[in-house]
């Protein structure tokens, strides 16, 4: 059976500062994750072929840099666009746009950032990625929190309203094995 692996990028500088979006580089811890990832993946996949998909953002490309497999970058895998809130902390957003902040809490799946995207928008832009994923063999996606929530919800048939709250921690590889109905799942967390 084939496997689909998901991992967020290693911890980024913006993660450390609590800022959303952006295109920052990895933190020192994030770099440790990038260095530890190849052994975890090769132990798991053995001799089977694997292709690595990243977004076009630096933190996913950096996380994939030591993986000895063919790599492909997808613009459609870039993180949810937070529009005018890009590069802000949640506290700053609450200060600057209190109504928006409350609306997002009210309906996180449909809330669209000013000048940016909603989770619903992201689900639509991921359609071609999902089409291709369904045709491929073993794929490792090095992605972003919101993106991986959408892909994870697709493979586990989770409802849209729950999707924006799915826990996709840093420094964890999620291995899905699609079955006739649903998917088996294993998680591996690196102690970094
Ligand atoms: O904080 C990391 C991050 O990937 C942001 O770039 C993104 O806006 C956010 O997580 C998505 O999570 P949430 O929808 O819960 O704010």
C-alpha cells in the first residue's frame, strides 16, 4: 500500500515571534528538524520511491533541503494568505481589527482575511493538488498548518467546521495509508 506523509516545516523565525504568514527562514530548532527528518523518512519508507512536495515558501524548501528524493514546489501549497494581517501576531490583529477577530472565532472556516483567504478558499485552491495526490504513489508534503489541516480533513472525511481546529503540531510526521474506506494513520514526533 502507498503512503502519504505530511509534515509542517520546521519551526520558523515567525513561529518563534508568534507572527503569522510571511516568508521567514527556519529557527535553529527548525534547522535541527530539517537535519533529523531524512533518517526518519528513509527508515520508514525503505527502498520504495518517494517524491517530496513543498510550497514556494522558504521555510518548507529549507525543511526539505536534506531529503534525498525528487522535489517539486507547488504555489497551491503556500500557507493561507492572511492579507492585511500577514506578519502580525494574534494580539496585534485583535487590537487592529477587533470585529474581524471576533468574526473569525464565530466561523473560522468561512472567515476571509481582508485582502486574503479563508479556509474555504484554500480548500478550493487545493483541488488540483488533491487530484494529483490521488494519482501518485508515495508522497511527502512539507507544508503549512492551514494547508495540512485541509488535506488531512480530506483524507479522513472530517467536517468543514472542525477542519480549522485540527491539531497539526510542529516537528511531527503524519503517515497516512489510504484504505478502501478511510485511512490508517501513524504519527512520529521528533524530540526537538
Ligand atoms: O502560525 C503559523 C500559521 O501557519 C500561520 O501562518 C497561519 O496564518 C496560521 O498558522 C493558521 O492557523 P490558524 O488558522 O489557527 O490561525
